[in-house]
């Protein structure tokens, strides 16, 4: 939980400090190889939850590298 909160704070600071997109590895706060809705929202606070959900093309509830990168490039 501490790692997730730290990553969320880092992601928010990174987004405020620059227009760059947070990379997948950084967004994947728990390092499990997938980005959850919460992790995606922390990494991209200006993106709506509906947009993140729509990016989950296989509907499994998490974003793969390809799904995350497609969302980040929008």
C-alpha cells in the first residue's frame, strides 16, 4: 500500500511538473506487469475513468503495456 501511495504521489508530481506521459513501468506501481484502473488514474490524473476503461480492450480490468501505451498516446 505504501508503494502505491508513493507511486501515486510521484505520478501526480510528475504530471504537474511536465507534459510527459508516465511510462508503463512507473505507472505499474506494484510491479505485477499490469496497470490497474487506480494506477492508471494516478499516472494520468487528467484522463477520465471512462477513457481508461475503454482502453482496456480485452475487458480484463487491467491495462497491458499495449493498452496503456495506446491510452497514453491519445
